[in-house]
């Protein structure tokens, strides 16, 4: 596998500067002790917004702390904390960001840029990085985006009237692709590409590209772009799922579905229940019971189409590996199997796992921080990737209602489709030595936490700090 590592100078020692305090309450620190956060040291802040990603990475540089914003969105499970989170962002950064990263075209990673556009229009940003699948100069990408938008619109119209859980969750997936709830995706993209106060340069990247760091970050960290797969290889890396590499996924894929319904019999041969003797419907008591049973075992075409759209957009995620002060931090957006397979194996994988490449294993073993993909969904962190992580790795999962006593935003425990996936969370906790934290542990003024979540937060691992609307990890010297 060929994967160009695009390093841009070695990290420089951090100056001992003092970072601005936030209005949110911090976890109590011992009196007289100066922390890495106080000095503007390396840290990652995860905001609790609901089902969405909003991460702020603070980087020590010779000029003082500089900030990288990675996604800003919420969709399903919106707890209405976005304005307060953006206010906190303003207080921490002084409306100055070195870098803004947009991983992919989903409302739960974009909507904040639309709903809080008035605030973001006052920000000065040095550079913007976006997945190259959203590059307006990429004709193929524009065509695919147009097709997905049309299909999502069609699905939304068909699914809106459904009252069942599967239909509601499929509708949420379709709306996530459109941004109809919580802010338009297109309005968000207009903001990040041309709406910031100083009109920063916008770069569109894919795996192997040389990432151009903004001036203030040069010498402080390096960046390697791992995904999405290059356009000339992308056709081979389109699969959104590989059940063998997942933590007990329950529902098999049905291929690439059509959004249109189907009829099981040609209408030229009509028939009614009256045309058959009662014995034909056994063991069901009535024809209606047999029809209900038949529909229960048929694949849900609309739900499958929504799932296919969701996977296609997730696989476009920009995957970035940062190195700062010899610490490595991996942000994967919502990358699913096709995106992971490119840099884990360097080739499409079907059937038995051939083993991840030596280079991928080396990368994963060196990671100090992992942003859990796709909110802890089973299809977004492959089993071999978890197994290759080092015990020193810290993990953050931005998710919502992830405990049995809480109502789930997506999936169900009974169907083994719950988000976050329980076996995946357990595997990550074990692999990281219980250094996994989740945003839904945090009880805020906007949303309660379940009893299980509160007990987890009481046992917060070392070097994590909390505010009213965030959990933050501070890298100590």
C-alpha cells in the first residue's frame, strides 16, 4: 500500500503561555497546581450537543495556543446546547481559529455552521480543510452529491408519514443528508467556504495529499491525510459495511437499493383471499395475519436506501492523523468500511481478513488519541483497528442516549443495532485501559444523564476535565 505521509516540519517546544479561561465550570484542580491547560498545552475538547460532532483541539505553538475546530453539528438527539457551545468556543478562541476541518456532508457534522452563522461570520480563520468529495471543481463528486440529494429528498417525502421506529430512523438518516433539521447543509458549506470574516483559503483533500498547514501551526504539528480513498481508487472502496469486521451487527445488507417500492405479483394476475380455501392460510388464522407476517420478513426498501445514502456520505469522511509533541491524534469523522479498508489494507477486502498492513498497524499502535468514528456505530470502527490500538490510547465518543435506561436515538438493543454499540464500547474500554469517555455521560443544564452515565462520570479517568457542556482531555508533560 502506498500512503504518503505529509509531514510539515518537526514539532517545536511549547511556550509557557496562559490559555484563556472559559465560562464553563472546570473539574476542580489541586490548589497551586498549574496544568497543561493553564499553560496552553495540547488538549482536546468534546462538546455535548446531542447526536453530532463538535471538537476543539488546542495546539501549543511558539506564538501561544492555537485552535483547530473539527466539525460543528448536531441532528438527531439535539439537546439545544449548540448556542452555548459556540459561545464557549468564542470565549476559548477569541474568535480566532488556525484551522477548520469539515469531514463530510452530514448535518450532524455541519449544522452548527448554519444555525450559528451570525457568530461564525465574525471568526478569523487561517485555513479550511474539507473532504475532496465536496470540491465544486470535482465534476464527479458534484454529480454524486446531486444524485444523493435527489434520492434523500425522495426518501424524506415517502418516509415522513411512517410511524414505525425503523421508518423514523430511516427518515432521520435522509434528513441528515439534507440538513433539513437544525440547519441546511448547503448553508453550512457556504459559511465554511466563504463566510468567515477574512475569507481564508479552502483546501479539499483525499488520502495521500500534501496537507498545507496554516502559518501559525507550522513547526508545531504535522498532518497526514489517510482518507477518503483517492478518486482513482474510490470505485474499489465503496462498501459501507463488512459484517465480519464489526461488533455483532445484526442486519445484513441488501445491496444498493432503489427508493421505489415494488409489487410482488404482476397486476395482470389479480387474486383475492376469496380465491383460496381457508386451509391455504394455515398456520395463520386469517389472510390478514399471513399478510402481516409476510411484510415482516421482507426487506424494508426505503430504510435500506436511507442506510445506503448514510454509508456513502460517511465513507467520504476526511481522516486526519495529527502529530504534536510526539503525541498522535486520529480524527476519522464517520468513516465506514470502504474508507477504513483503503488505509488499513490498501486493497478491497472481501471474505477472510488478510491482516492489516504493517504500516497501518504501526499507525494504530502509535495513536495517543482516537475520536471514535460515527458516534460509536458498529459499522465505523473495524475489529482489527480496535485490536491494534495501544493501551495508552485515549478515546472520545460523541454520542447520545447510549445507556439501556435511556431512549435510544438510533437502533435498538433487541435488534443489536444500538448506537453506540455496546460490544464496541466494551472493547474500546478494555483496549484503552478504561480511558474511553462519552459525551452522553455529561449531565448539563440542557440534558440529563442516565444513572449509568452519572456513575461513569464519577469515575472519570485521569487527565480528563469537565465543564457544563464539554469533556476535555489534557495531555500532560
